[in-house]
C-alpha cells in the first residue's frame, strides 16, 4: 500500500528532524535560539493572561505592535530594559539571576528589576 503525502507537506517536527539530521549548522542555530524562543513563549503567555493584543501591550510599554510581534517570534533578542517594561506593564517585576551548573536550585540568587 502506497503512503499518501499530506497536502500541506510534513509536520513541523518532522521537518525539524530532517533539517537537524542534515545540518550541524542548523542544529547549532536552533540551540542558540532555543532560550529566546522560550522567552518569546513566556511573553505571549504573559500577554494572553492579561488579555491584551499586541497593539495594546505595545502601547503600554511605548513601542510598536511590530516590535512586539518580532519579540514574540523568538527571532529578536530583547534588551533588559524591554523585558523590564514588559514586566512592569503587567504589574510585575523582571527577575534576573544566575544558575551555575551542578549547584542546587536553593543557591540561585534572583534580583527583581
């Protein structure tokens, strides 16, 4: 029995596996961007919990909706000041800290900015 192809191509995860297997450079770039993509997802979740559009959030922090869109895409690395503004616009604080591999979580030092 012949397997039929999806009309829209392969799934994102299948495409990533294929590219990853083909290119060490692609793998390195994915690893480099992973923390920023996680941060982007956190920004989207924060905005959604506040029930804000990108335009509304942009207005709260004095930027444009396109800037919020770039930040939420995970392809733009935000400044510390932008992250601070995002936290404050939501009524919170930006937490910054360091984690040394091998140390227990209780040894983390976080600073609210």
